[in-house]
C-alpha cells in the first residue's frame, strides 16, 4: 500500500527537550511538507522540501528544524526554542515538479504534548 | 498575503444537503481544494477544481466556483452521519507549491 506514515501517533516531551517526529512516504513524491494544527485554526506551514537535500522555511519555522537526506523521509525536530510546541503535527507530500494540481496527500498526524 | 476564510461550524440533519462556503483573496489562485479531516486523523483530499472551471461533480459532492467573487462552495447531497468532520478549503497558485488552508468548517450531522 502506498502512503504516508507518521510516528509516533502520540508523543510527550518535557520542557527543554528536543524531540524528532518521523515522516515517511512511499509514493515517490518529490515534495514534502510539515504543518502545525492548533484547535480552531487552519494549518500553518512549518517547512517544506521540493527535492532531496533542499528545504525552505514556511510561515512558522522558528524553533523547528528539518532534514531531507532521502526522498522518502522528512523528519521534523521540535527544539527547546519552540515556545509553545503542544499541537497536532501533519506531514504531507506531493508529486512536485509542477505536476497538475500538485495535490498534497497527508499522513495521520502526530499529537505532541509538552508536560 | 493570501487568505482563505470559512465559517467555523455547520449543523444539518441526516438526509439533508450540506453547503460549506469558502472565500479566498488571491486572484491568481489556480487550484482550489476541499479536504476532510476526521477526529484525530490527517486530511483526506475530497476533490479539487481548476480555476477555469465553474463546477465539478463527483457522486454526492458538488463544487461550485465563482471566480469573480472568489467564492468556493462544497455541497454534500444526502448528508450522512459519516460525513461529520472538519472540512478545509485550500488554494494554491500554479508553479508555487505552497497551499493556503482555511480555518476549517466543522460539520455536525444530526441523526
């Protein structure tokens, strides 16, 4: 089955700790994205990557870091510098390369809670 | 910057039609999307429409686009309890992969 997987589904972290969220896709998509979702708000873009070894900041990149060493994987690290990290994090991928519609497909999400 | 607005909540009775509305500001929007999010899950693409289309129908779903007013709607015919979810409107501009999402409309279907 092709798709996007995110792990873990639930994650708890103590204040001051860094934590890494996993995102893997086997859709052979070039582009990958990380969003943050807070209650009653839309999705806000954290980082995106259009190709391996390249990524760009989104609207709320402060306190986050990413890497894109493999086409299939786009892990997100929430650092201790992120002031309010408790949220639902969604990873997405799209064919990229200007494909018509370039529709984004989403993983099931990771809920991060800072204790 | 781009902005996409939706009402926050809609309640309908099972079997009735639901209409979820969305307005956007970017006149260069090329693709407009509707996504569905069930509780605790990721977003599922329902449909998308290219900006040179006025309407797109897919089984119980009908999308209407008024480009002049920058207004998009999603009609769900014969709404079922399984349609209860949050529905997100989104837009993007060709050649630029950033998608702007609305705040989502929570649809409650009353049995």
